[in-house]
C-alpha cells in the first residue's frame, strides 16, 4: 500500500516536470525607462535690441562777428602815388614807395625806428587792413600799423615782433605807453622771410586787432579820437630790417559800442 502511494507521487512529480518543459515560463521583457530629453532651444529670428535714448540736440551758436558794422570800402591804396606818403632815403634808413609797395628799411644798429604816414584822410571810426612782407627781420625787431596819427607825435601803434608776439601802444607827445603788453600769437611771423595781413578795427574808444583775419585782442582807450594811417619798422639789434606794405584797404564802420551798465548804488535811508 505504501509502495503504491509512493509510486503514484513519484509519477505525479515526473508528469509535472515533463509538463513544465512543454510550457516554458514566458520571458519577461523589461520596459526601458525613457531618458530625460533636453528641450530644444527656440530660435529667435529677430532678437530685440536696446533702444538708445536720443541725445539732446546741440544748439549751434553763431560765430561772433569780431568786426561788426563793417561797411563799404572808403578807399584802397595800391601805393602808386608816392606823394600821399612821407618818405626819406639815406644809407642807414629809408622809407620809399616803389613798385606798388611802401618799403621801410633800417641798416644801422638799433634801437632805431622809421615810419611813414599817409597825408589823408583823417579817420575816426574805420577798419583798415594791409599785407606786410618781411625780407629781413631779427627776433627783436618790430613792425606794424600806425593809426589816429595827429600832429605833435600822437598816435596808436599796433606792433608785431619778429619772434611771434603782438601788442598795442599809445604814443602821446612821443612818450610810449603800452595799452596791452606782449602776447604770443600763432599768426605772427617767427622769422623772415614771411608775410602777414594786419587788420585794425576802431570805433570810438574800442579797438580790435587782427592778423591774417584772425582776431587777436581788443582794448579801450579814450585818448586819441581821429587821425591818419601809417606804418613803421623798428630795429632793436645789429641786424638790418626790411619790411614792405601793400594792398591797403580802408572800410567804413557803423557801429555803436554797448555802454557798460552802471553798478546800482544804494540810496541811504534818511534818519529822523
């Protein structure tokens, strides 16, 4: 009985083992975990730009007219009439009018000067310009324009030195007083040979000075009111100086200089 039961169990195990071989267990397929994807960057075809703030508009100021009231040409002098100018000729100093030029020359050791004045007209308010040409000129020598020249050795003198400086002087009874002392100028010649255009604008007590049409400085002086024009040369060393003047032009000026405002005074309160 026990044997039979044993055999039945054995047979059952053999059968189950055989069946398991006929029906194998299904293979398990692992589902892959999707990888984390990187988001695709969006292409911006027209990126925004920073809008710059507009710059404030610049106001262009008009160029200050340094020769206001300039009028018509009063006269021009091509230096073809020697009788209009004071002249003198010697071996050491000469003032002569020749070949449409007024030529001033000094060959003696300085200090010594020579000038030539035009006999007419008498000018009060005017603007005058002339071309000066230096042939010989040492660093300490000077030349320039004389204006408002009156009898008794009275006149103003716009002076240019041959070392690049300018100044204005007043001569009264032969006594020299600088109204504005030496100033360096990039327009003044630094040596000879050279050429420069001198300009003088005078209205009342106000006077303005120019080199090559460039404003240099201005002064006020009420002493001399009218006179004639002229030119000078001054030798301050042993070297000779020769300067010629040509193409003189004189214009009228219609201008009223503004009157400086008075400083208000305080009226004292009367005491009882």
